C-alpha cells in the first residue's frame, strides 16, 4: 500500500522538470492512440483517462483484429501495454531521456506485432524537439509523479460530479496530453464562429475542437508559463461582459491574458472543503457564461 493523501501539495517549481518529461512521454503514447483510433468529434478519440493507478489510453483498435492499451501506473511506476489476446509488455517509469523512452515503446510495440507510425514532433509547446532526438528532458521524480496523479484522481471525481448535472451535450472527463490538462466541456447546442487559432496548435485542431459553443473547465499543473497549478474555466465564444461576472469563491479571478477564470490550486487546498470550493467555482463560472451567452438552461440542466 502507498500513503495516499487527497489534494496533496503540488509546487510547480519542485517538479517542473518531471512535469516536462512526463508531458512528452504522454504525448508519445497519446499520438499512438491518435494514429489508430477512429476520429471522433472535437478530438475526443485522442485523450487519456484517469484510473485508480494512473492514466490509460483505453482500448485502441489495431488492424490485426486485436486491441491494445497503455496504462501509466504511478503507484508501481510502470508503463504497461496490454493486448486483447493476453500478451503484455512493461517498462519502468524512471529517469530516462525522451529519445530512449520513445525507442523503448516503439520496440515493445514492434515485438508485439503492433507497429505504429506517428508524427514525432511534440505539439502545443514552443521549440519542439522530435521525440527520437530529444535527450534534453529526462527527469522523473516518482514522488511528484504520484502526487500529480493523486490530484488528477480528486479533480476527475469533482469534474464528473459537475458533468452529471447537465442534460445537454457534454464531453467525457478526459486528460489532454497536448496541453497536459484534465477537462470537461458543456455545449449550448449552437454552432460557433471559426476559432481564430491558438499558439503551437494547428488551425484544423482548434476549429474542430471549438466548432460549437462551449463552456469548458478543468485543471492544469502550471506548465505553459503559468507557473502554478490552477483550475480554469472559459467560454467560446466569450460573451460580452463575462470578465466582469461575479464568481466564487473569493480566491477566483478573471485572467485577462488567458481570457479564463482562474482558481489557484493552493487556495482550494486551504479551503474548509476543497471539493465544495471547486464545485462553486465551476458552477458560478458556467452560470455566468450560460446566462450572458443566452443558453437555453431550462432545457440543458437537471
């Protein structure tokens, strides 16, 4: 057994190198799922999902009439690839250059008869280095990898509770390896104007993701230059007046650079009830977006 703590500390400076390496490792695994899984609206066929031990791809179909899946285990610190015919391979999660990690994964897949070709350039990060040449990122601190997963378990639970209150179209709660965040999205049911694009993301990606009006929320650990873990909430298109909306709890605010509402994770940890604080943030930011955007809330909510 491991000592599991809810809402553990996650100081970004203490594990930023591990975070950067793990981000790239999940991109390798995620791109394998992207290469093999049938296309689903809004790119819902590409994310990972939180498990009771880490993150999973869920089953991925292969041409040889089998399915396979990857599971990151942040308790025993292993990556496992399991095939539906009973075969499996594992490799340790330990300090390892991205190039070596990529080579190991592709070698294990080849040995299982599951060769996959992927585009090896990372996405949604500046100055990407192709996986097979990346020896810059090689950190893995098992303590912080596990604490990050533990946060994801807590966040996954709360986001699923929030999602359950909505009758309209909503995404699964899923972990996007491109941006390295966990999110859930509600839809108004109306088409949205073409998305103007985002840094380091192809236009076809953002336009498919935001083809319809959304109110989206989630959690990310502080990568991308933000420097601290936080919950976020935003709407696309952003309705007039949203930055001035009254939201709760008191620690939450609108970030004009990100065009998102932010609730620092450390403020959640200090709350009398972290779960209640997060749900209050999610509900009040969604309410502001839905009311100002004139959503048909009577038809969309329980």
